[in-house]
């Protein structure tokens, strides 16, 4: 798979079509309109994503994962994209189980090609019903995944988007994100920084 140096892949880690879905799509639309990114949206919603069971098939065989599920359609996009935006809702103060499982399953991709993610660019956003519901913890978990896989992580810098974009729905779902001006500004700051790495 040839890397597309202009492709930003947005992954929504929410099983619902609400705030996180809106936030990731808002970021992708802003990136395309303001900075000319090519974008692709992928969501865990209604997908079958099986848990990694650490069977080491991927390490032994170098043929990808032994599971046959919707990750098969995501693996080529992960290989092709130069830029990533992972977005998650908050489940018990951290990222969703669906997104964590997706990240665990990337082990198969790395086992097949150890440099598949090297020097790509990644950013994160987290959406919570509470103002302090674990947004930074969830973002840091995503950033840890990037670091482990040699993805260069970016954020929006000081004053509002230090680690990534944290958003607050006030338990109003999509409507809450639409009204969260600070959160949307944080997304724009993150995308602006990401665009500095665009060729």
C-alpha cells in the first residue's frame, strides 16, 4: 500500500452517532476546506471488531490478524493515511472499549510491517458529558498508542488544546458539541498544527 501524503484518516470510537461522530467530522471538514487535506471517515459504530486475544498468529505468520471482521477494511486505510485523528467518547473516565480494541488490533498490522506507522502524524480528541470527565486521560491513552508505534503526535499548543481537543457535551450529544465553542476552537487549533506537517 502506497502512503498518501495528503490523506487524513478520522476514526470515531463511538458506537453512537452523536457528539464524537460530529466532532471528528467537524475536524475532517475543517481540514479539507481550510488546508486541502484529503479525508476519510471511519467509525466503530455498527462494526464487528473482535478483541485481540494475544494468540501471536500475527507475529508468527506475518499475514495480519487471524480474526475476520471489519478491521479488514480499516487496515488498508491505516496503511495508506499519513495523518490520523482518533476521537473517542468517555467511558468510565477513559476512551471507549471499541477504540481500545481497534488500537490493540493494530498489532497485527505492525507485526506484518514494523514501519507501517513510522513518522506519520497523529492527533486526538475526546468527548465527555461532564466538563472534567476524563478527556485528558483518554487523549493521553491515544497519544501513548501513537508513541509506541512511532507516530508523531501533535496538539494545538498552549491555551486551550495542550494535548489535543477536549470537548464537553453537557450530556446533550451532538447538540452539546455544536454549542461547545471552546471545544470546536481546540479542534481547529489541532488541525492547524497538523497542517504544518503537510507537504
